[in-house]
C-alpha cells in the first residue's frame, strides 16, 4: 500500500515577539526542514529534527583564498598584457623597462604563492587535529 494522505485541518495559532521569532527562524534555518511548519510540528510532537552541520573553521580560509585567487588573476592579466607588449617592442630601451616591470610582478607572484602555501598548511594542521 502507498503512503497515507494526511489532511491537516486543525490550526494552532501561537504569537511570538520579534526576538522570539528571529531566534526560532535562526534555529529553523540550521535544519533540513523545508518549511517552518514542518520544523514546528517536529519540535512540538517530539520528532527528531536533523540539523545541518557546517565547518565554520573554513570560513577564514575561504575568504583569504578568494582574495588571493583574485590577486593572482590580476597579476596573470598583467603578465599577459606584458607579453603582448613584448611582441610589439622594437627598441631596446623599452625592452629593458619591460624586464624591470616584470621582475616586480614576479616578486608579487612569489609572495602571493607563499601566502597560499601558508594558508594551506594552517588549514591542514586544523583538519589533522
């Protein structure tokens, strides 16, 4: 036989203060319940509620990693522009200037990569504990 269809015809109204409702809403959002009514029924009828677990230790890492990724993308864009310019150079003075500019960009890339390595090591140590 199939699943029994339940018609919910009874209404139980409950009033909350703004703070109470905000707290209730925060708790509801941490669950796998799709609707607030489903969450409230589970709580009131002592049914189990599945709570989503989230690893907050990754938040700081992800923010820093996103920043580093954007920085590396910008540096890569600068390198691409420099290479295009190199193909159009005809004077040695311009070539020497390009070399000095790319050297500073190279140092920036190495510094950013070093930061990525440090952040990765930090997160790895946290995960292994």
